[in-house]
C-alpha cells in the first residue's frame, strides 16, 4: 500500500459521508413537511413543548422592547394631550347619548325576555393574560401568551382585546399558549354584517386586512359595515366585534380588524363554554355546516354595493 | 513539547465552539418576541438566515448542517409555520453558502451584503413556494419580499455582532 493512499481514502470517505449527510438532512426536512400534514397531533404536541420550554426566554427578550414601547407611548401621549382631551370630550358626549339609549333598550329587552320566557346563555368566564411574544412573519401570525393549562386555558377559547376579537387559542402548554390571530392564513371565523345580518366567513390571508368569503349572492356589502361574530359552527358566541369592511370590489371584500396587533400587551381569554373546535362537534352539526357551505358556493357570485365612502357613523339613540 | 489542556481549558473551548449555534438560537427566539413596532411583527425579517449565512462562510466547521437543521426545526415549531419549511431553507442556505465560502472570505463587507441579498430573495421565494404547497393557499408575495428586504436591511447589524463574536471569542479556534 502506498503511504499517500490512506489520507486520500480517508478524504474520499469523508466527502462521501458529507454528501450522504446532506441527502439525509434534506430527506428529513421533506419528511418533516409530510409529517406536518399527516400527523397533526404529534406536531401540535411538539409545538406545545417548544412553546412551553422557550416561553421564559422569549418573555425575557420581549421585556426591553415592551419597556421602550411604553416610554414611546408616554411621550406620544404627552405630546397629544390636548387633542386627546378634545376627542375624549366628544366621545363622552356621544357615549352619554348611547348610555341613555342602552338603558331604554335594556328595559325593553327585559320586558320582551319575560314575555318570551327567554333563557339567556350562560355567562362567559374571562381572565386577562399577558402577551409575551408575537411569532409574526410572512407565513404565520400568532401570539404567545403567558398562560396555559395550569391557568385553565383550553384550546378553542376566544381571545379578545379591548377593541374586539384577536383570535383563538390553538395550542395550550402548561404555562404558555399560542393564539392564532384572525389575520392568519389558516384562520376562518363565521361572521355576520351587523346591520344587514348577512352571513359570511372571515378568512385570514396573512395580510393586515382579511377577506370575507362565502358571501351570499345579492348581499349588500358596503365599506364601513361593522363585522361581528355570527356564532355559527359552535366556535364563538355571536356579537363579538371583529372589524369593519374597508373595501369592496368585484372579487374581494376586505375587512379592517378592530384589534391593534402592535399594541397588544394584555388580552382577555374568554371561556364561553362552547366546544371551540370543529372536531368536537357532533356529526349532525358538521353535516349541517357542510350543507350550508355547499349552498353558499352554489349561490355563485356576490352582488356588491360599491360605495366609495365609508358609511358615516351616527348616533341614533 | 505537547502541553495537555486542563479540564477548564477544554470546557472553555467547548463553550466557545457552541457560540455559532447559540447566536442562531437566540436569533430564532428574537424572531418570536413582540417588538411593538407598527407592522414589524407581520413583516419580521429572518434573523436566523443572516446568522446562518455568516457562520456558513466564516465557521462552517462550527456550524454544520445538523446545526442549521435543528435551528430551522426550532424556528418552525416556535413560529407556527408549516413544519420543515424553515428547516429546509436554512439547511440549503448553509450548504449553498458554505460551498461558496472561499469566494466571500477576505472580501469587503459590501460583497457579503450583496451575496446575502441574493440569498435572502432566493430563500424568500423558496419559502413562499413551500408554504403554498404545505398550506394549500398562496400567501401574499409582496409581504414575503418586503420581509426579505428587511432581512437585508438588518443584515449589517447581525454581521457586526457575529463578526465581533468571531474576532473576540473564536479567533484562537480552528
């Protein structure tokens, strides 16, 4: 054997091993992609474990950004103090009118309920939790919140901010959970237009403005229409504010959500006692939903109202 | 004369050698933090891509394919994107860039930046295609490209940090 043959062979073997390693890793990456589609439960568990493990570090890393944001907010608030004061006075005037209207309607409602022997739904239980991370990006939009199964958070619970619906709890760890935002591409929320009671599905598309899909033919949709949850599909109760229709054209109806994602520090997780996830619905409900979706698809295109100006908000007590 | 290293010297060396992985790991975690900067969370730049790019050129032996695979996997699990997406993109970036390391070594920063621009756009388009295949729906391409552009914008900062780590802490290592 020549003396130079051993290093040469060793080098060849090493190269072969490196090439083989590349193939193994690439195959493993593709296998992960297939696994993500095939075994969602396993992947969900893995995500839950990682979120739970990383939560303290992510929380610590978020602290400086949170502190800076609070300082910036304070400076901005001080600069806008006068304008803010004028706005609040105007708001207060309007809200006083609304309060009187609400009191009258509350009394009227109570009378009608007693006449109809109406059984109100059970009261929702809610608790505030801190947002500790935002796993944003071009492909997924979710929040990490500092509460998990230890704090009675369950999958499917609604997550609200002061402005409206934020999203739904998708994965629950022991001390941390992931909340999928309504703008995420996988999010589908059954909604209704508040004034016309037109049903639709709010479909996230990873942009700031999700779309309304499955709008019935002939429905009148205008910019400025308020969008609230419809309560269908057994996931969320009706009437939670979601957003406002921002634009309507031939192919797309876009909604501007009420929630301000960049300012979310504390959110409210609400347990309405509903099933929360489609998998837990009974077969009859699922079949009914499938029928509704099929009918909506068959009804074809939507006749939309093209208003260029949003409907002016007015107080009509 | 061969000087035998003490336990603490060996430990110190081992810790230093994990620094490329640790920086990439921290970059993955930082991508999951809340920035409170308007619109930044929906257009988060890929910090891990910049870090992987740097180490693939400067310390490919300390940041191998396995490291890129693990960082990608953690990133996928943490951010909720389809599993395997970040894993494959970071793995291919590590392999592709390391194969061209000789071209970049010793070149001015502008060349590194230009190279990263190409890598960021390629990675964005690959991610977009893989995400469309995995999710069955197409994400807005504009957002993906803006995110890639932001990755290019923050690259000098990442380069500076990694460069300092390499000069100060890894200078004596192989």
